[in-house]
C-alpha cells in the first residue's frame, strides 16, 4: 500500500555535511543489529537455553544430583547450561556478518560506509561487548538458580563474595560468548555463510583437542591450551594451574588477541580486496 | 559528475566490462542502456567501489567514493530493490542507513513521505510489492540529499503513476544541478527522461549520444505518405526537387503502387511534400515523419552486442 508520493523533490536543503566516522558506523551497525528480528530470536534462544537447562536441572535434580555435580567440578553445576548458549551466540555473531551478503544489504552498507574496516570493527565490537555483558548476566542468574536450589535443600553452596568464584562467574560465559562470537563473525566474512562459520568455529575448538589422542604428550601439553575454548577457561580462572588447558592470564589474553588478530587480518584482506558480494 | 575511465572488470576468463569510458555530467539525466548481461550493473558497482575494477577507474566528483568525507551526501544509490533486509521494517532500514551517514532520524520520515510510503513505514520489507520496494530504494537514495544519483532500473515494478513520478523526480534532480545516472530497459521511458544515453554491449561502449542528436536526426528522417494520386504527386516532386528517393514499404490491398498506396520519401520534409500535394490538388490521407525512436537506435547499435537473443520462432520446435 502506498500513499500518494509528494511532489518530486530531493526534499530539504542539504544540511551541513558532518563527516561520519567510526561513531556513525557503530551507530548504524547497532541499529541494524537490533532491527534484524533474528537478533532477538537468537538472544532469546541463548538466554532460554542457558537459563532453561539450569531450571530443568534444578527441577529434576534438585538437591542431591546438583550437589553431586558441584562436588565433582566446582563450576559444573553453574555453567552446564550456559555452554550451550555460547554456541547459540556464535551463530548470532556469524549471522550478523553473513546476513550482509545473503540479503544484499552489503550494497547499502558499503556505499554508506565505504571504508569497510569500520563496518567490520563495529560489528565485532557489538558482538564482543554484548557477549561479555550478556554472558555475565546469564552466569549470575545461573548462580542464583543453582545455589538457591542447593541452599533450600540444605546442601553446601558457593558464595559470590569468594574471589575465586567471582572471576569465573563474571568472565567465563561472557568471555566465551564475546570471543567465540567475534571469531564466528570474522569467519563469516571468509565463508559468507553463518552455519559454515559456526561449523568452522567449532572445528577450531575441537580439532586440536581431538588430535591430542594421536599426537602424543608433547602436543597435548602445548597445543590444545591455545584453542579459543581453553583460552577462555584460562582468562576466566576456570582452568587450574598445572592442568593441560592452563595458561597464565597474560598468555591467555595474548592468545585471545592473536586469534582475533589473525582472523581479523584474514577477514580484512577478503573484505577490502574482494567484491562486496 | 561521474567519470568512468578505461574501466575493466574480469571475472576469471569472462570480461564483463571492457575498457569503458564515459561521463555523466551534473545537471543531466544520463540513461545507461545495454542488453541483458551487457555489464551495466557491474559498471555501477565499480563506480560505487562495491566491485574492484581489474583496470581503469571511476570517480564521483573527482574522487573515489571512499575518499568522500560524507558518502551518503555525495551519492544516492538504488542498485537492487531486494537489497534491504526483508525482515526489517522500511523505517528501521532507513534509520540504520541514516545513522551511517550521520543524517538525522527526522529525514527518514521526510523521505518516506516523499516516495509515498508514509503509512507503510512499519511494514516489513519482505511483505512489500516490488513497486513499494523500488520506492523504498529511491527513498534510501534520497536520504542524504546527494549531488549524484546512481539508479539501476528504478522504474521496474512501478505502476504508471509511479513511473511518471520517477520521471518527474529524475528530471527535477537534474534541473537542480545533480548528476543522475539511470539504467533502464524501457527505451520509451529513457527517451522521455534522459538528456543523453550511454549504450554498452558486451561490456564495451557502443555509443554515447545526446538526446538532442536524436532530435537532429529526425530532420533527415524519411516521410511516410499515403496519397490518392501517387503518380501526380511524384511527378510534381521530381519536377520541383529533382531526383527524389522513394520506397514502397508495404503493399496496400495487394498493390505496391496506385491509389491509396504507401510511399516512403527520403530527403524531403513533410512541409515540402504537403505543399506540393496541395499545389497539384492531390489528396493526402497520411503524412508522417518517421522519427527514429531511441529503441530503433538502440536495436541498431546493439544488434551484434546482445548476449542473450531469443529465436524468431514463437513456438520453437514444439509441433
């Protein structure tokens, strides 16, 4: 349904030309992100999966089962559901990039912001930032759910004022969502497909660990700890010093920066040198 | 002004655009014509920096688009009505584009009003008709009130009212001093809208033609005449103008000559023929200047440059 078009005109007089820079690109990508219904759907799914699984665990395993899980692994009860949410969030990051090419929206994006690096950096800032915040919030809800259930049924609970717990709660799922979401988005630039990017992200995490069975102890003690998932465990304090997956925090942060840096460089080469199709 | 200089684009072994050079000046509507697959869209994408040229360059107001401080205020673009995300509302689509250009949100409502989509702002793009999506694309192009417009087939899917509106809009934009490059398959529409046309075929420039050249060529066009007494008129014409070139283009009632038959006379104006007929007392039933249309010119120029041509048969091999 169209109403009658106004008298043909370009409209108002040309306004003062302000030069849109990174802030304009970030603002555009932020509004685009929330204007895509799939964003809300996947975010709801992410929260639903992460919190929902813990609700089910509380309902069906209230008390003894939950306490047993927490006894075996300090954070297992809290983070069990949230790990599924990380994978959903990787799809969100990958789709935010891939939808540009799938829908043809890239035409408008790269005419409005011809400096394509600004668009990509805006996207990874949004995905990374949102992952950090959303992950921390989900973790806090999961702590409240699981520890509340344990407290009600008289089992020992973890306390947030314990610094060794606070760091994993605030960082583990948040850094996981942020880092893996960014990697998914950068891989989507390379493959131009959200599901392909998610699959590649999963392979980056799993393959080095799977190969450990075949490549011997030296490999096992060096390579797998540099996978994105292991880096997240080290940054958030979940990995215990001396374990195969452990890296000191400075090296873990460096590892995360290397992963982002390498994939960002590859994505920029693909994005800047190739056609926007 | 849009400048395209020796622009070339190769996709593997296929050369889509080949050494193409032309200008689309400020204050003019430049029609960009060519058969399907001629390279029009690829050329437009290279002008906008969306595709990288294999050779040559394209500039808008002397600069690559990425070097403009405010790209959306420099160029308005409609490449494909389907480039807006189908799950977004029209308003949300325009708002994110406006944000990218540091353009106030109020301008979004303004351009929706301008293109006649005021009441459809909250509709999802995917639920809109092709005509509505074209209008949304034009609204997007108008957002930054730019000095240059690049529009690929903007009247596809529009109703007659919409076609007239776009024609008037393009002429007005050019009259305001802006450069308008517009591609279309509708020759009759281009003839009414464009000030000049750039014709390409198989990626190469075939012709760059001002519409005034087309008007000039009409003065040398043949005149179609249907008369009662053909012999009397021809005698008089030859007596006055000497050797006159005459064709008998089609038989009437099975005859190529005689009363009521049709002649095509070259080298004389309708006035000269009409006055001569009046002087000899010959009745004229039809006197038409066979002005070449843009379509005639286009077909002649691109005859050997079309990649995809249907056979003459309407039924093919079906028996």
